[in-house]
């Protein structure tokens, strides 16, 4: 029995070493839930020390959300379309009232690789994304006036975070997505399937390997 457990544990370690953990893995994903009547801003899953948060502000927020889109994440997990987070109008009088969203996370134990989401924009043709490493720090620009497609159909944004090493292994990282440059009309915008990928630091990887090995050992023979 003990020999079997050792073999299983060793096999788990080998499998993990050749798994996507070596090349980048999902450490936080939001699919906003499978409901056709409402959405949730809680993450669908995360592998971080603390639960990350997603907060929408400004504009005319649709409290029930709007139809989202199916998504298969980088780990191969399927997320059925529910309601995506949405604004009926991204613009209101005064810049302080325009649509924005803030994502806050503790990236301790992770090297960040990428960020992506699905969107459907009626008229907004660009966005900004900034970051900071404390709640009181000045925002630092990551992308400015990044172009998107405004045809009221779903598309994806993909951002390479690997050059921004300062975002990795930090107790506090905050992203601000804002300045959805609007035209005339209602300026509807839907946000769905937000995913962060990265590579676990050695200590985090050890915990992931241990958890997988223990899970396999508990399986009935």
C-alpha cells in the first residue's frame, strides 16, 4: 500500500512537471456566471493567496448584465455563456462618470504572463489600462488608447504582461481599465471571460504539486 502511494505520488509529480504549469497556467478567471438573468463579479476560480476583486464604476451599469459568450480557458476548462458584465452607456457627463473597472489581486507566488478578455462594443473604439502597486500610488500607464473593434460583435483583447516584471510576486496589484472612447448613441459595452495566466514560483509550484499528489493518493484503488 505504501509502495503504491509512493508510485502514485511520484507519477503525480512527473505529470505536473510536464503540465501547463511549466508554460503558464490560469491563476484567475472570471466568467460572470452561467445565469441568463444576472451576473456575478466573483471569480470563477483563482489560485492566489487572496480572492481577487472586480469592481465596475461609472457610466450606466446594466445591473442584470447582457448576453455573454462561451469560452474555453488556457487550462482547457469550458465556461458556458451566461450574462457578461455590461454598461448600457459607457459615457456620462464629466470624465469622472465614464465607465471604468478595477481589478485588484495579490500576485504573490506568481510570475505574470498574460491577460485577456472578450468584449462587445457598440461604439467605443479604444481603452486605456493602468496599474499600481498600492492603493495610494499614482497610476502607471500600461496601454494608452488601445484600439478595439466597435461593431457590436464579440472580439477578444489579449495583452502580454511578461515584460512588466514589477507586476509579479506582489502583495498588491491593481489594474484600471478605463477611457472607453465613445461616439454618439447609447455606447453599449459588454465585458466577459477575463483571464490571467502566469507561471508559479517554486514555492507555489511545490504546493500545487503536493495538492495534486495528495488528491491522487486519496482516490480509491
